[in-house]
């Protein structure tokens, strides 16, 4: 019996071992003294390291892909690249990688650095990422510094490269980094098994190598020094790669070898790349391209067709579990190739209702307050210093220690729209609170505003309405017109399959549930009426009402969090990833009110009427959240709002004899 | 804003402060480094200390009651008293108290000691309990020893008494304990605020006091020394008590004063009590009783009527929030008085689906494996050494460290039935496995066995079928007849109101859910067929199959627990109090198999055929648990069993050509 239990424990330990290696702080709620460990998260992809994911996918016969990007040259390029990560991340790459150019200050804190871009991809886009690193002409201290910084930022994978020697006078240094092998050894020596290491393979031999065979021997050295897998330089014929793999296997290289795929996207970019990589474009390709070299579309179409054909041969060979794409930071060609190969995930499954982070210390995180639903990057930013992340349940957060959000202009938190575009959407000139209501209504209905522009975003929502919110469109339209300015909502759901395309999340075979939620700004007059109405809905509706000064009213029991999204899955404990937490709400409140000023009022001149209107709303409106606890019944929150309007439209006549009845409700006016 | 948050934090801290004082180890999963505290349990009664519960109930205008018992004289008396606690506990006393008789070795580990009885009430019956303690003729060391032991056992409340001086030569000692006041001071001095302290009040003055006023002053001293509330000696007229309360208030005693109610239950017990307490029975009572002194029933009826009348006066006075009953360890009279007063809870609400313990370190406990559903005391016993109790979720229990269950005869774990009664129910002589099946069937159907006796319990269930299990009676009957010997089951439930009289639990306004569960012993032939059948039910059905030797087969993912009971409540996170945990199952298995031998086989002579039959089942049968994950659909577990019988009745003909198909299923036979 004891042996038996031992055995099952070992099984579990084996599963979880790879979790904890790597993470400097594994988080979770288990303490050393406790015999209880934390529940593994739903998606093993969140806990496995890259090489294990790769092995698992390969063993299951699944094909997969990965995407290479280079760091942007400008700050606005960084904003664009991050939103490209979000879009291309949804197609399901196993990982992305970010190149490293010593001339571009790649290890700095600039928004254009490789380090910052890779860190953003991991932390804010939730993408498994490989950071390239070149060692040529670098001191050990410098390299160790980069690696320590990468580890601190949550990066877990390094592509170890020699890099191009700078200047013609480069010579081998006795104790320095002369080859990628030295870098691989250094990483293993200084960081043990923390990083997964990738190295480069050259299917036609490295241009500087003495021979193809000599180059293969170098590759073997890199792998023997501790590399986990190989990504190859680009090539133009499937046979080139397949021969290379055979040759690698023949000399004992057993790790995964991923083909680098380069869909030809234009004549100039092809020439440039070929020059840089000292490759020859095969005769049969040049013959097609030369006649159409001025026709970009034709070349791209050919490139797609050529890449698809080559990839098919590779995948069918049985030697290739996954394909690595040189995207050149473009979307169209790579996505099209992947679509034609059936590798692009059109309808991505959500692990949880919100976008996860790939930082190792957050791998156990499986619950968040609903408030940041449309601003997940801001939530990650404000909780980046936490050591523990809630897992299994939120618990009573007596001191959630949210960081201040002072810099609204961090490139990964910034609106994708320019000031000009925002003014067109939100109004060059506001004339009244009503004109603000109209902006909200236009956003909800996706109808053009008075100036004829579609409102694609609001300060609280940088994207158009989520499909789920669309389910509530008619009701939202109606209430926004009357100054119930909604910024977050979800319908109630009573056990839909976890595979539901709109509201589903988590593994298949489960059921998901939601309590209806509504969050909005509204005037203090409305709030006074609302509080009277809410008495009829006790204890069905939980509310929390706060203004910018922190005057707040709530009926939350003991300031406890209320789970508003949960899922029941086969063979698991309940997952409850979204809560309405009264304490966190007061931190969210700061951010929600500040966005009026930072994102909207500041578009206008000081003292301008437009700015004054936004400022008035900021200073006087209340932020309200409502939860309908009775999820199996029809959502009553619209009825609550209707009742509020009804009360405002038809106030009860105040007769002296009845006044005592009103005393109590007066007391509950917020701010009194 | 910071002030605002501070305020709400303080609110929460105030709520939770009283939780942690008192408990030597507050348990839960929060660590010191973490900013996250554990979720408060559903029922504040579990976390509040007695004086706070009393205050809360009093403030809300609720009336309540408490019950006094004395320790039993014999071991079998202890078994009976514990089952009386379970029955009378269900009526909802605010607390019970256990008297202390220095002559009866009250602080020992004997099953008849006050200490052990109070500890059992707290730990195993989940009752808030007060332990009496007398100080007269005791050393400080001895008293401190008793108090330390009480604290260690989870007791939190002491009734501080002087006790009767032993022998005639008693004199006041200068530094010793001469009065209860000395004991109160000592408790506060040595144990600070850990214990809630109760003291005795004498509505007609203590018999040894110089005067009524002198006695009142002594009472004031006791309260000033740190007592939290007063329970009075019995009295016969409401006026006596109400005057006493007025007199107490007049001299500045402000704490709660609970009237001690003594329903007259018989002539002799009344005479004895009156003699001991030196009270006079009023004329008007004696006048009624004397003529009927030989008619027990008549006296009891009068006693009930008299007590009800007096209690009504007391409750209506507005001075009495709760009533304390001197039960004399009897049920009928006290329960009848309480029923007539409307204080007895006929249909007790369950806080959780299982019976909670009142040990302070377990106050956060809100999840348990389902296996011990019918043996909660055994579960508490086997986990008594845990420091942390699962709260919010079970988590992966890689090392749950269950204690061994060696002593099946601890008085609080023992069957309520005698060996003779068990033989009648389970068969004086067993002739085959089939005769064992018939015992199970009789238990399920509540029909007499072949010898004409009703089977009221099984080794795994000391009580008749739960109302909930009764819902499954027909199906259970059918499968037990064929050797699927069920010992635990629950139906699936898809969102019934938490107030449902059969399956409801937790606070009102919520919804409860269950996954269908079935646990049974069955032969290895059946298991072989079952495993073939179960393939059709992947991943809908989770199973775990193990024999006494620990050979086990499961499809539990990563050995994770599966939540099978959960509830959704207004304004709260999800509560998931029952899990099927694959690791704990292997510990339960030991107990479940051992019960065949300890409780059943050992009833028969060594080497007798009856004993051999039970031994054969113990050695060869498997213990199986099944969970149907698809709780919104009709329970499929009966279909699984039907399919198993169908396969056994009509085995597919083994044709040589089809044999390869069977290979795989062969491999999955447990034990191969």
C-alpha cells in the first residue's frame, strides 16, 4: 500500500517537476510547511517548458509552427508590433523569437530593444518566446548581465548565436566567446538548466565554415554543449533540409531540428536576404521571379505557393514536426501559408476567459478581478511585482498591493489609435454630457457618430465590442443613450459547453457559467435613484458604487470577492477565473477615472469646453458595478436600470405624511 | 483613496480578528509572506468565538438555547452520550456544557472523563462546548495542566467554578484557589484572552453565602475578574430570575445572564437535585407533584408544561436572549420543551454537505474527500494531526499524511449496535458470497433479512440510508443483488436551491450542484468486464479501482482531485466541499477493506465458514469509485453497471480473427 501511494505520488511529481525548475519564485499558495501543493493549472502548456511542449506535440504527431520577428526601429513600430503579436498569437504559434542586433542596443530598456520586445511578448501577450543573443565581441560579464536580465523579466529561452564579427580585425580570443558553442557552455555553466537553448543550423553549411562536414561537426558540438534544439537558416528546396537532417542524425545529433521557412514576399527583400545570408537562390525560382520582379502581388502569391509546396513535402516526410517562419514582421504571407497548410488556428480556444501571461511566476495564476477584462496588459503591469498569484480562488485580498499606474504611455499599454483618430471618434468638440453619451452609444452600436466616424474604441476598451458583449448590444444601446455609460459587462450563463465558440473557455467536455455583470459611469442623480431601487433586489444583486474621491457604498458581505465566471471540467476541481472583488475595485476605480482625463480630456485644449465637460464627468459621476447572483434566471440588471429610469421619470410625490419612509433611503445616498 | 481602502480593510480585519485570537494554529493556506489571506468560511458561526456568537444572536433578537450534560459512568454510556450529542446537536444548541466532578477523574484520557467527552463533542460532533472546571483543593499546576490540555484538544470555553470543598476540614488557603474568582483570574493571567469564561450565578443566593447581597458582590467580582457571561443555578419561578437579573444590573453587572432551566422529569431526581443544591421547591409545585409522585409520565408532562410556561415568561420579558437546560443527559423532556417554545430546529440547515468539527484549527476547513461521507468521525480522527486544512479547494495532495486507523473501537468511532444486534442484521451464519449480497440489499431496501431482522447499518454506514441516497434506492437495490456492493453514492444535481430540504446546504439564496458518484466492492470478474465497458465512457466517467493489495487502475488526470459537490452563493466565491481525490482514495481503501475484517469477519469464530466468506471478499474483491462528470445530463453510472452485466451475461464470442482487438483490454485488467 505504501509503495502504491509512493508510485502515484511519483507520477505526479514527475509531471510537476518541470514546473518548478526554472521559476525563481513559483508562486501559488503552498507554503513549505504545508503538505498541500497548489493545483496545477488547466493548460499544461502554461507549465511545461518549451522543450517539453515541443516533445509532447511531436510525440502526439501534432504539427505546429513558430514565428520569427525582429525588433522595431521606432516607438510607434513597437506599438504596432505588439498588436501584431496579439493578432498572430491567436493563430497558435508554439513560440515566437526575437532577433538580436548588437548595433541596436538590444539589451536596453528602450521600447525598441530586443529585450523589451521579448519581455512584452512573454509578459503582456502571453507568448512563449525565444530571445536571440549573440556573443561575438562581448565580455562574459556583459553576456551574464543580459542573461540575468532576461531571467528577471521572465524569459526562459535563448537562441545562442555567434553573431557577425564587427569590423575586419576580429580575431579569436583565448578566453572569450568565439563561437556559439562557447555561449551555450556559458549559459549552462552560469544558469544551469534554467534556459532552454536553441542553436542555428545551416542546411548548406555556414558560409564561413571550411566545409559542410566541418560545419556539421560544429553543430554537434553546440548540441553536445547543451543546446535543446536547432532552427535552420532558410533554404529553398525541401531536399536541402531533409538531407541536412539525415546528415545530422548520422553523426549523432538527436535533438529536434526545425526548418526555417522563408516565404518569398518581394524581389528586393529576397535579394537583400540572400546577400546577407550568402545563399544562392535556385535556378527554378529565379526563372519564375525575374519576369515578375516589378509585380509585388504576383511575387507574393508565388512565394506563398512555393512555401506551401515545400512545407507539404517537409511535413509529409515524417522528419518535420514543426515549421519555423521568418516573418520579416509581416503578417499576410505567413498567415496565408499557415492557413493553406491547416496549421493556423482560426478559432482559438481560450485557456481562461482572460489572456494569460507567460511569465513563469504567473503560471499558476488562474483568477483575476473582472474590472481589467478589457485592459489585461494594465492588470499585468500593476501586479508585476507580486510574488504570489491567486490560484484556485481569489480569497479575501485585504492588501492586494496593486502598483500605481502612472505611465499610461508605456508602449504596450498605449492606444493603437493616434490623437487625430481619437478626436474623430470621440468628438473634436463636445457640447454637453449628452454628446459624451452619444460617443458611448456609437461605440456600442458600431454606427457612425455625428461627424460620420465609426467609434472603434473608448478609453476603457481599445478594441471593438467582444462577441460576448455583442449579445447585450440592444440593452447596452438603450441605457448608454440615457447616460448609463457602460464600460464592462457580461451576460449570465447557466452551463454552456466549454467548447461554445462565444462564451466557452478551458478544456473540452466542461461547462461554463457566469453571473451577469454590468459596470458603468453615471451621474449622482442616477445613483441616488439606483440605490433606492436596489433595495428591492437584495440579496440578489451585489453592488459597489464609488466616485473619484473614494466615497463608496456596497452591500458586499464582509468585503468578500464574488465569483462571476467559473467552469466545471471532467476530473477537476472547479475553476473560478473571474471575480468581482470589492477591495480591488477601489484600485481599478483610480485607473477607470484617470482614463477620462489621461485619454480623453487631455485631447483638448486647457480650459476648453470639451475638456471641462469630461472633467465634470470625472469629478461628479460615480462608477457602479452590479452583479446578478441568480445566474439560472433571466438577467435582472436591465430591469434594475429600467426601474431606476422609471423612478427618475416618475418620482413619487412627496406627501408630508409619507416622508418618514424616505428618510432611510436618504441616508444611503453615496457621499452623505 | 488610500484612506478609503484602509477603511474597508479595517472593516475586514475587524471581522476576522476574533478568528485568529484563540487558535494556536489558524490553518489555511496563507503564508506569512503572502499578501493573500484565506477565504472566510461560509458560516460565521464557525469562526466566531462563543461570546461573539452570543452577542450576535442577542443583537439580532434571536432566541437560542444551550444544553448541559454530565460525563457518563461507563464506556457504553459514553457511546450512547456521543450519539445523543449527534441527535441533540441537530436541534441547534448554541453550545453544550459538560460538568466536572473531581471524584470522577475528570481531566484524564478515560472515555468517561469530562475532558474526553467535551473534546469529543467539539472535535467529532462539531458542537461548541464549555468544559466545567472546579478549583477547590487543586494546585495551580494541576489547574494549568487541565487548561493546557483543554486548549490542546481544541476546547475554547471554561465554566469556572469553586466546586464543593472535599471534607469538613477545608480552610481557605492564602495563595490557593478559594473561590471561582481566583480561577477566573488565573485563567486570564495564564491564558490571556484565549478562553471564553462562564461563571455561575445563584438567583436565590449561594447556599453558603452570608447574604443574597454578599453573593451578588461575589458574582460582580467574578465578572470583573474576566468572566464573559453567567449561567444561573436552576430556579422554579420566572420572577426569581428576573429579580436576580435586575439586581445584577443594579450593581453594574452588564454581561449576559442565562437562566438555568430544569424541566422536572421525575419525583426522585427532583428530590435529589433539590437536596444537592439546597433549593426549596415552591409550594404550588409540590402541591401538584405530591399526588402524582408515582406516575412518572404525569410528572414529566407536568414538568414540561411548567418549564414551557416559565420559559415563555422569561423570553417575553425581553431580559432573556437564551435558555440553558439542565438535561440530566435525557432527551425527551428538554426536546419537548424546546419544540413547544419553537426553539428546536426540526430541519437543520447544513453549513456544508458534511458534519464540521468545532476544533479552532479546523474552522477554515471546507473541503473533504467524499470517501468518509458516512464516517466523518473517522476522517477527523485520521486527520487530527494536520496543521493545515484544505480551504477553498483540495489541491493536489501529493502527501496527505492520513493517520493510521488502528483502533476501531475508540468510543466515538464505535458502532452503536451490539455484537448480538450486528449478528442478527448481518447473519448468524453466512453460506456464500450471495448471502453477503442479501445483507447489502436488505440494508438498501429497508426490508427484513432472511432471519426477519431489519439491517439498520453496515460496517461502512452506521446509520440507515441518507434521504439523498434514498433517491437512488431502486437502482441500488438492483445492483447490490448482483454483487455490486455499494457503500457510498450520490445523485447528480444540476443547480437546486441551497434551501432544498434533501440536497441543500450552505446559506440561503444559493444553488448546489453534484456530480453523480458511486462506490462499491465487487469481484475481479466484474471489474474485468467493467474496465472494458468504461472505455465507451471516456472522458465522461472518471474511475479508480483498487484491491486490498493496492493494485490500482485510474483514469484520473495527473492524479488531480475531482470536485463532486459545489455551491454557488450570492456575493461569494465558489464553495467546493467534496472531492474525489485519487491519492486520498488509497488511504480510504485501507480503512474500507479493514472494516470487512474488523467489523464483520471478527463477529464469527476463527476458521468458521462465515468468517472465510468475508475474508475471501476482503482478499479478492476490488473497491471501485465512479464519477459521472456530465452533471447536467442523466446519471450514466447505472448504464455503466448495466453494460457491465450485459457484457458478463453475453460475452462476445472469441473468434481467432478478432482476438487482436481484445489484447488491449486484457492489458487493463487490474493486477496484470
